[in-house]
C-alpha cells in the first residue's frame, strides 16, 4: 500500500453549498481523490463535513484545507474548521485562476473546482502556502463600517445628481425635491454616525489607535483614509511586502511589450477598488502640502500624457508609505530621504578615505 505524504481538502464555496474533494499525494507521487456530495453552507453542513473528514483522513498526516476567497460566503466554514484545529488556507482568486489555466481544463464545474483546489494545496511540498488566521473582531467591524460608508457615499452622489436635475427642470416638482432633500439629509446623518462609530471603535483599542496615529502623521492622510485602508487590509495581516500590497490594491503595473512593439503601461485595477477610491483625495492633498511627494509628482507629471497617471503613482507611493509606518511603528519623517542621502554620502566618503590611507 502506498504511503500518504500529504492530504488536502479542496472546498469550492458558493452561497448555498460546499463542493468537496479530498486529495492525497502518495510516496510514489501519485494523486488520489475522494469526492463527497455537496453539503449546505451552514452549520448542519459543517458538521456533516467534519464527520466525513474524521472517517476519511489519515490521522498521522496533517490535513490542509484550501478554499478560494469568495466575498463573505467562505468565512463561516473557514472559521469553523479553524476552531476545530485544522490548517486552513484562503487563497486569492487571481492565484487560483492562474493555476486553473495551467491545467488546460476546458470544463468548469463546482466538483472540478474543488478538485483543482485540492491539487493546488498539495503544491505545498514545492512552494510555501500561507495559512489563514481569523482577523480580530475590531478589524472585521472596521471593514464592515468602511464598506457601508463607501456605499452611502455613492448613494449621496446619486441623490445630489437627481436633486440637481429636478432643480434645473422647467417642470420641477416641489414635493419631489423635498423628498430628495430629506433622503440626502438622512444619508448625511448616517455617514456621520458611521464615522463616529469608527472613531469610537479605534479609540477603545490602544494598539490600533497608536498604529493609525503613525499613518496619520503623513501630511494629507486623514483618520477616515487611514481607517479605511486598515479595514480593507485587515491590518495588513496577510501582506508580507510592498509588492504584494500594491497588487492587492490593483496598483501593480502591467507591461505590454513584444519584439519591437511597446504598448502603453497601465495599472491592472485587479484589486481592492475601495483602497484606490479612498486614496484619491489624499493624493491630491499630498502633492500640495507634502514636500517629498510634491517633488515626486512634479518629476513625473511632465513625462506622462495625463496628470492623473502621475497622481496614481503618488497614490501607490502613499500606500506603501502607510504600510511601512504601520509595520515599523514610526512617525512620518519629512527629511527621511535627505538623511538617507547624507548617510550614503558619509559612508562613501569614509570608504574613499580608507582607500586613500591603504594606498598611501
């Protein structure tokens, strides 16, 4: 009998059901799979899944559970299995789709997707797979509040446009205009209430309050901007470097070059749109009041066809700066680049003096 080296459960999550496929990698590098009928995406389905796992898995080999991030539908099963002591990995959709394309699999069903996720999990022998950890309750609430505020801001824009259209119409209706004003007043009140709740939530957490203070030390970054970025990234919990952060926010640059052809570069926008939206106004403020970013913007602006391209580069740099201050727990230093250059020049001068002494 072949010995099992690794076992992985792939779960394809939908709103109502969970599609399951349990895969095994043997010592002869053969892959075996056991399927199970779909179970409901609720507590009864979780218990049925747990009962099946206890009968099917090899207790001497660690089990890895792999699923794709699907909005909020994967959170229930991820929290449940993590609480039972299983190693859970929640993968971003971009990585999953890239792996699926490499399989040259033409059909797409929930059963095939769960099998594909199981195969992806077994690649942990060749490449590191980061395990999922449940975020804190405060960060989850902060993310929900920032999403609700973002939705209300869009509703306010719609109501402002409708109110303007009614006011400019020749056959305007005074009662309709009054109703729109009341709706706009209600939306503004709810936005203010959400912002107060966000401030109250952060003020009760000393660590979170101090770290957001580091980010707000950047000229142009407000409390709402910092809180939204923290909520959307869940405190940069799964971010390990600046490159991954820019890709998560959709600021990664896409190149189109082949032979003599050189297309226009652009950002992918395949990421968190809420982060990009909340950094737009701070970037416009930073290019006026932040000397370092202002110099960076003025250097890029003449080289770009549109000023917005240079402004997006400022947003990307601003996001990386916020991440750096959060991780290092440091306040913003406007003279950091100058001090860094002076330190390099001093080290270069020391090296030159040492070389001159050795030669003499």
